[in-house]
C-alpha cells in the first residue's frame, strides 16, 4: 500500500512529518507500506505500480480538498478519510459554515472579504477583535488577529497571498478545544493552552510550551454533549473515516465550531493520536484502524 505524503500545498513540511510517522506505524504492525509523494511523481503511478490501498497523509490543497480523492476514485483504489465532496467542503471554510448554519449548528459570524470591502463596516458588524484568514488553507497559515479596523486591509492582503477567497470571522473568546473521531467513535476532547493564547503554526507543530489537557477537565455529561455536536457537524458535511473538529467553548458553556479537518496531522505534536491514546488506542492501532476504514467513494 502507499502512504501519500508531502504534496504541493503550503503544509508540505507538516505532511512529510505526518507521513513519516504513519509509514513507521503501519510498518510496525506488519503492513507493507511505501511512501509516495505526489509532488515528485504523477499520481496515476499509484495504479501502475499496483498499490491496492492508500493512506492519505497529505494536508491542505491537492491532498485534503477532494482532488486526490477524485483521482483515486477514478482508479478504483480505496483511500483513507472522507470522500470527494466532504473533503472539498471542509477545505472551504466559507462553505463549511454555510452547511453548519443551514443545519442549525453553532459557528462564529463571518463575512467574505474583497479588495473593495468597507473595512470599517466589517469591523462594526463583526466587532473587534476579529480573525482574518484564507478560506482554503490550514494550520493557521495566513491568519491574522485584527484589533483595529485600519489593520484589516493588510490582514486581507496576507490572507490573499494564500488564497483568493478570504473571510473575516467574529473572534470568540474562551477555551480552545479539539474533538477527533475515528469511524463512529468520538475521541476524548483536548483542551489547548498556547503561549500568550496564540495557537499558531509554530505553537501547533514545533513549540514545547503549548499545553494539552486530555481529559479536558469538563464533566462527562458536558463532554458527551460537545462530542454529539461534533459528530452531527461531521455528518452534516458527509465526513467519513476519521477527522477532527476545532471549536471554542465560551465561559457560559456554549460552543462555536471553527473548522473541520478531514486529514488531521499525525506528527509528534498532533491531536488525534493524543486523544486516541487516552481512549486506549496506541499509534499503531490508530493508523491500522484508519486504514481499515479505507473506501472508494
């Protein structure tokens, strides 16, 4: 079988780390696994070389957005994670929010930004501070926390460097939580405390100062309630296989869904393996279970 890693996205560095870990985990349980980097080889070589299944450890565009999933479906090769539609939907934060709102699920208020947007109007409608980010990028790349309306244009330009579709999002203060799932199993919630409250690219993947709490400290009843919302949010987007939702819990106990990740990180700092371990599933068991859920379409 092939482990897809690396790729062409801005998250290539993290994907290489994830793929290396997945490859080692699968080999440790006897799976004949081989690395395959779509940035260096034509994706249709997967079929020509006779691979029977694919573990997708790609992040971001051209790996998490439905493009690779569609190619694998054309070749009839089972792959891990969500299908074409769910992958494309979840990669697009604007369309994700549209689905959640239509289903009555909580997510921060937002607006799509354009070069001629009324910046003061955006700030007035969403309030300050607010978040500006590219709609189809991950790992907080291109994200800016804006505290003054005069900063909006510069934040827009930063985000647009990653994606022409940019959104401004209401800033929601509270506890940062993440909720993974494997198949129909909701994993324990993880509470994140980043240095200075900045859970950015550096804090996610390279900092040893970011603190993770699992169990997260909530009552079992409240945790189950949040897990139920997360599983409903995944079903609304037609997610399958495995994934992870990021959310904020306000001081009053209400939650806001931020985004859904259909190919979460599998690095030494990653959250799904951390939660799976608390649930009694070591890394080797986790990657094997994800592989068992591989499908075509």
